[in-house]
C-alpha cells in the first residue's frame, strides 16, 4: 500500500521518512487512497513501475515498493525545490481557461457534454473579431501575459460557457513568456485583445 512522505528536508542520499498507510485509521483509508489518486500519486507510482526508455527499464530492474515510493518522494521534492514561475503561471491559466475540452482532473467540474452538431445557422454565425496576422495578447489584470500573431481560426464548442465560439491559433512572439517552451497556443476570442506594442516586463 502506498506511503506518504512526511519529511520535507530529506536529501537524495538519505532514507526518506514515511507515514505508512497502515497507520491511517481504517475509517480514513478510503479517503486516503482517494487523495493519492486525486493528486496523481497513484499514477506516478504506476508510471515509475512501468517506465521504459534507453536509460531506464523498470520492468527489468524489478523495483520494490520501497524503491518505487522513494523515487516518487525524490521526484516530488525535486519538483518542489525547482518550481518555475513562468510554468506555474501557464498552468494556472490553463486551469482557469481550459483549452477546448481539456480540464484538470482536480477541478472535478461537471459540465454538460459538448454539442456534437454544428449550430443550426452555421455558417451564418458571428464574424470573427480578429483576422490572420493580427497581433493579440491574452487579457489579464495588469500582469505580463503571452502575445503573438493570429495564424489560424476555427469554430468550436466552448465547454466553459456551453456555447459555440471562435478559437484562435496564436504564433507566440519570441519574447512572449511561454515562447521558451511552446511556439504556438490557442485561445478563445473572449480571452484575447489587440495590442500594438510589447507588454511591459
């Protein structure tokens, strides 16, 4: 049964301290296991036990449960020590404005299923506000945001507002914060605004 690390000061060359799941009262076992699932710990343990690439083959190494749990704890601690502000901001934006049908499993949102048929009036729908080549940026509350040029548009069902809307493919400017790890992104029309100058850093 999975264990949960209780020490945040461990180093990779020390044996991590754990609170065994067996020490969790039976009354809370179900909730404990659900928490491991909700926060992707169970998925991480499974991935470690089945991982394979040119440098590591978990199936040949036959990891013990203690080794798997220790690797998981080290990975979580490494992530904690190396948090990246730009990456966190990008993920937060994705959580608040999920692209298309992508939703974080942690949100537990229950939305109506997306419409499977185009609107009855299609293609006689509202005209896109922006055109190819327009320079746009994501709307924020005064914070630095991503920006770039429109290179594509498509009409799709927006699950977050339960209606059909225009969505844009944006080629990010080289100086845009997220351009370090992605060249293009998509955004709903209501999340974009035009701009002529580079946002203040």
